[in-house]
């Protein structure tokens, strides 16, 4: 059964929350916040709301400031915001829409109109999410694609440098994959890549990024992961794959591991992991090599 969309209602007046929650509880999962700071916390929590109904006048921070914060944060920018407020001047509505709200509803309001507008904006959000998912994912394996990896890696590396956190990158190449395609056909080869992708995803932590980099190459980006932990992860991935039959075939992989060094960017980190992978293949394959 498909989960109901999540509606976050933000208002410092309990009577307003009760009214709106009562109207929509049968169609949506309801989350509530009585202040701006709590709204931001719930917006960043998993699972994120699909839409936020936001009051303007609240004691800790007003709705306009909350909206500014939501739209300034990459993790919450895509959540649609509808202001529901008693501030009915044209300049108030203009400000709300300028800040990034998708709609501005003034009190007193028609219940039917509010329901219609919420339904419309949630549908648009779901369609946008699906398009974004397709743009970020590899169509064959469902893993993140190369473009997403490059984008998120730059941000993760910047954060690692700023907060002095360790970060590892593992580059993986399926051994003798051309022979799989040549001997069993490309349909089997595609099935192998899909199954390998599932194995890799099961070996990843929630915070790890696992991407298909191209062809039979995959990349793990491991945040807050030091050299020893990176080696253990690489070996576990290698051993797990070696122990399984994939589409009835014995499939192995070679892995190159690189630990982020001071001031290093993604291009350099990837290059060092790629060279370690080259050494793993040169030294007999089905092994892990660590970059200097």
C-alpha cells in the first residue's frame, strides 16, 4: 500500500492546528509544529514532508524567516510551502511568494479551495520528485549515476575538509566483465550489473553514496571513514561478491581505495583510487589495493 503524503502544519495556535489536522488527517500523514524552529527540524528529518502549511505570525521566528531558511537549505529547498495566514495585504502576499512559497491563502478561507490547492501542489511535488529521481539515478541499476556522484562528492569533500573529517573513496571494477557479455550475451551482462548493484547497496551504510560510474565500474563514497575502516569495507565488499553466484556465474571485482588528503579535490581523489584499482587488476584481480 502506498504511503500517504506527509503534510506539516505549522501554527502557534492549537485551535488552528486542530482544525487543519482534522480536515486532512484522512488523506495525509500529519506532522505538527507550533514554532518556526521546530518546523525546520521536522523539515530536515526523515521522512521529509511533502508540503508545509505555514503561519506567518509566530513568537520565535515568523513564517517569512522560516521560509527563507527552508529555501536556503539544499535539504529542504524542494519542499513546497503554502502560507495560511490572517495577513491579507497585497504586500504580505507578494513577500511570501517572493520568498519561494507556492501559494498564499488568507483567512477566512474556503475549506474546499484549501483542499484543492494542497492536492495540486502535492501532486506537482510528487511529479517533480520522480523527475529528480530519474535524473540522479542510473537507469539500469537504480544506483546513483556519475553526474550525481560528482556533484555530491564535491560537497562532501568540502565538508570533510572544513570539519576535519576523514573520507574514503573506493573504485570498483567487475573482473573480466567483457567475457560475461561475449559468452552469455548483453542481457545477462545487464542482469549481472543489476544484481551486483543490489549487493553493493546492501553493503553500504545509509550515509554512503554508491554510484555506477560507467560500464562495469562502481564507486563508493564513504563519509567519516578512515583508512582502516575503508580497507575493512573494501574487503567485505570484495568477499561478499566473491561468495555469491550472480546470475549463476562466479563474479569477482577489483577495488582501489583512496583516503582523502589535505586540500585534495574530487578529481585528484578519484585519480588516486583509479590508480589503486589499476594496481589491483595488474596484481591478479579480485583484490583490494590502497593508494599511497
